[in-house]
């Protein structure tokens, strides 16, 4: 039998590393900084109302575009 496939997170990290290299993002960001930037999404909860998701920052939109990733529909 062959080796088992790599865990999905390794595939995502490999993709992210390649895209960051292609777009020369490593000169301005570490991978940790990019992941942190894309992880921050404001949510607002009010009693009796549904959860409201804040808008993406300009920096988040730029990073999604440079990484070639479609932002989540709930954020557009």
C-alpha cells in the first residue's frame, strides 16, 4: 500500500505558502499575520435579533483577492 494522503490542513498551508510566494506577500506579512487578518470578523449580537456579521476590512478584501480565494458569501 502507498502512503496515506496528507492531512487537509497541510494542503491548505502548502497552497497558502505558494500563493504568498507568488504574490510576494512574505515581504510584508508572515503567514501567521495573514491568517490572523483573515480570522478577525466582527459579529454583533442584540437580544431578540439575529446575529449580524460585520463587513470585511479593505485589507481583508485585498488579501482574499491576492490569494485567489472567494470570500465567504456572508461577508460580501
